[in-house]
């Protein structure tokens, strides 16, 4: 596994633990279909959250959340619609979040949860 993939998996694991501590139940991780992938799908009460997790080892290229552009957000919307059909979810409140993680060597990991970003 490439270093980038290891960092991404560690970031997703951290994001899932964080969401669970916030009272969410994770329904799916890395759910894929022909349209793409969603990193985390979680629920709390009647709220369903599709969460994109972005992890970087530094900020020289900007904050990880800045990588979620309009093209990426549209893909996530389409994939979530496929997830809803596959799991026969008819109605619920839906929110799209981004968990941004910066894991710089020698520094504490910084996690930022951005709610309702698109």
C-alpha cells in the first residue's frame, strides 16, 4: 500500500472514531458503485450524513477540505442517490460534510469537521 493510501486510511479511521464520539452510527465506509465512492455514510436520529474525508500530511497545498470542489460534490451527490436506492431509504434529512485532517510529522493531528458544506 502506498504511503498516500496508508495516510488516507488512517485519516478515515480517525474520522470514523470522531463521528462515533459525536453520537453518529456509521452505516457504510468506502461505499462504491459505478458512479464513484463515498468515504463515510453515518446517521444520528433522523439525519443521514454523507462525509468526505480528506487527509494530508501538511498544508503547503492548502487545507484538505479545499480539495472538495464542485465536481467532487456533484459526484458525491450522485453516489449518495445510488446508496439511497440500494438501501431503499425513502426519506430522511440529508447533510453533506467534510472531515479535514492534517497529520504533520511531529505535531498533533488537526481534525476539522465542516457540516453542511454542499
